[in-house]
C-alpha cells in the first residue's frame, strides 16, 4: 500500500493527490460511495476499470505506475520485500 488517507473532521487530507480506482459494473461496492469519496478529495484522479477482475490486473499495475510517475518528486522503485 502506498498511502492511507484519513478524511478527518478538519479535512486536512483533501490536498493529498489520490488515485481512486473503482469498478462501476461491480455490485459488491456502491458506486455512490466512490463518488462521495472522490467529491471529498480535491486532488483526485478517478480510474474506472469497470469490473473487479481488472482492478487486480496487470492493466491496473500499469495504470498505477503511470499515475505515480506523474507525481512530483516520486519515482517508482522496485519492491525490496521478498515474495512469500
């Protein structure tokens, strides 16, 4: 996980750039909840991958890396954790 965002009562985290990924054709989550989250974070990019499977795909990883590369002073680094 790259970042955890908590929307506190003073809304201080609204300035954090955030990539929000959703799957609008997925019935597990309510799309209105995603819209609410997006509307409460100023600097967001909403990526709709339509179905759950795409949110756990290489396409998602590529999109995430592309997003991260647009952030100032941030470079994508390979993971140093060993895979178990």
